[in-house]
């Protein structure tokens, strides 16, 4: 499980667009912050939630209540990041695509949605753990994480 946390938390660091990325955005605005944020790592939560969102949509489409909750949470995290980083929606999408690719949750995922897939085993376990929680609890945690406008940070990452 620790390996999953570590690999997912590294997604955001690896998702920083390169100098030749096709975005019209100041590269400095999308440089992840690793400063300790006593209110929580918004970028950490985002990097984990985008992976869980993708896995849920592709591998567990029958879990509509959870998927709706995670979709809502990711939308709220997206908006917070865009406003407070600041960055563009386009740069955020580039980071999302890069992060999903780095986590192994990209093309071909549907063919790997089996309990035996060793690369996804920890991500499936994390998905199960988050899915077992009440939607209101997840919303309350996101409310608390996003309560104060500030530059999103990766640290602390769970």
C-alpha cells in the first residue's frame, strides 16, 4: 500500500509540463510547490484523486455514487488549482494526462481492470478504501482542504 501512495504522490511532480509543452502558460505558474502546507497538500490530493477517478470510470462503472463524488471532488480541486496556482485549464489538462500516463492509468486500462494486474493492485486497493467511505465524509474533507485560498502544495502528501 505504501508503494501505491508513493507512486501516486509522484504523479504531480512528473506531470509538470516540459519547456516544449504546447501550452500558453508561464512555466513558473505550474511548478509544483513542495513547501509544507499545514492545511494539507492540495496537489497531493489532486494527483491521487485523478488516478482514482480514472480507475473508477473505466474499471468500476457500476459504482455511480462513488464516481459522482470523486468527479465532484476533482472538479473542485481543479478549480482551486486554476485560481490559486494560477494556471490555465489547458496546462492542468496537460498535467493530468502526463500524471495518468506516469501512474500507468492511461490507454489500455480497460484491458487491465483485473484483480491480477500487479501494476494496478495498490491503486485498486486505494480505490476500494476510498469507495468504502461515506460521500459526505469525502465532501467534508475536500471542504476543509479547500477552505482557505492559497498556492497549492504537494506537501504533506498523506
